[in-house]
């Protein structure tokens, strides 16, 4: 059986919160792998993928085909998963502090004795992954094509096989961080052969069929990395690699009803309109047209159709440095 590494952290009201984690030990000849999902607790797709992967790993271990060690944390965030308000799960930000759950991991790690329960949780999650050779943090966007964030030091040598296995349509290659995400902190403070953030489409893209497809992709990736004693064939990657600084993040210039005129994956030309915002329905003068800053593909879209000023409306790929890029991450 897998080793049960589950642990507890204190909730915001002092009660114990449970985090399920399991480690499958092979014969020691393969790499160590850490897989987790749900750091943003309202990003569900990765949880189902790892749920499907667990029994396959157990069977592989029982059959003596597991060469490496695989740690799986299917639902990593016990705080966010309980933040239901008026029927909505608010899983991106910690309600008690307003902190994005996938930020400031570096500060938590730097504390010998983290003062807050949130920092204690972050440090414990990092410590679980610290000795891994391969680290994947599974997320989703609002509405999106499948894509990856991969540090330039891993691209394309280590990252290309992952992009092909998961059929990612875009890989965002980054150099600058500064936000203290889980991926960035592991890269800066451990020594992984690869650490990546995987965006498994959009938040509503949760189904057995998609989870099976992604679990199969992860399985093939584990095989070609020598974690599992099995021959896997991965098709040639057909996606697009884009420097993070060339990505275009479009913010809503005002609040209003959001109407998209282009869809995910569509190619837009520089200056072409892709959406409009209606500030006051009934008042034609309140409409604002949104245009693409440069030629590229529509990678993500805001899932709500009534947006606040400053909300991320969409993200597009690009081929030149974005006029609005100032370093760091694409989302708040």
C-alpha cells in the first residue's frame, strides 16, 4: 500500500484541517516525483486527474513496475475548499487575510517558525516536495486552452516532453518571478530537474473524459522519465512557446457586461476587436470596444460575463514584448 503522509494544519478558527497525501515507493532506480492539485481550491480539474491516477499508481507498485517514488496531494488546500459563500466556492484568496493562496510561499519558507496558520500550511507543502526531482502543480484558468508555465532553465530540454504528453497548446516561458508562487519557490530553494505549473483548461472543464486524457498524459510522461517501467509513445508537440513578456493580459477598463466576439484559440490581428463592455445596458454610449494589442491567439477568457473594472478579461499570445508588461506574473 501507499504510505499515508496526510497531515493537519490549524484552520482560521483553530480547528484541525486535513490534507490527504500519499507516497508510492518504487525500487529506487527512478526519479522522485511530486504531484499536487488544488492550491487554488476552486480549480478542480487537477483534483479529478490525480484521483484517477492514484489507483493506477497503486497497481503499478503492486506489479513491481514502479521505479521511482511518486507523492500525490490531490486536494492541497484545506482552507480554500471550505470557503463557500452564497453557493460559490471562493478558493483563490484566503478569506481571513486576502492573500492569494499561490503567493508568498517564499516568505513562509524563510520563517523558522511561521507565525500564521496559512504560512505553516505553505511551508509544510514545500517541505513535502523539497526532495523531488520532478514537480508539477496542477491548476486551471477561468476559461482557457491547456497551457503550461515553465522556467527558461527547463525549456525546451526538460519541458518539451511534458508539453507534448499533456497536449498543451501554449507554453509560457518565464524568467522573472517575484510573487513567491509554489513553482518559483521550489525552483529557487530546491534542486528539481523540472518544476512546472500546469493549467488544465478552464474551471468548468471537469469531466471523466478530460481527466482520463490528462491522467493518460501524466502517465506517459512518468514512463518516459523512468518513473514507471513501461514504454510510452508521445506525439510530437504541436503547440506554441511564448516568452512571458510577450503575453498580453487585457484588463477591463470599466465595469460592465462582457461580450466576447472571438473565442478561445482564435487568431486575432493587431488592433482587431475581440470583445466589448457595456457599462450601462440601454446606453449605447457606455459601450467600450476591446482591441488586441498585437497579433496572437486568445489563450484565456474571463468566465463571468459581468466584470469589475480591472478584472483580467483575456490573455493573448504575442511575438513582441508587451507594452504593458512590467515583469512578474500575469494574474493578481
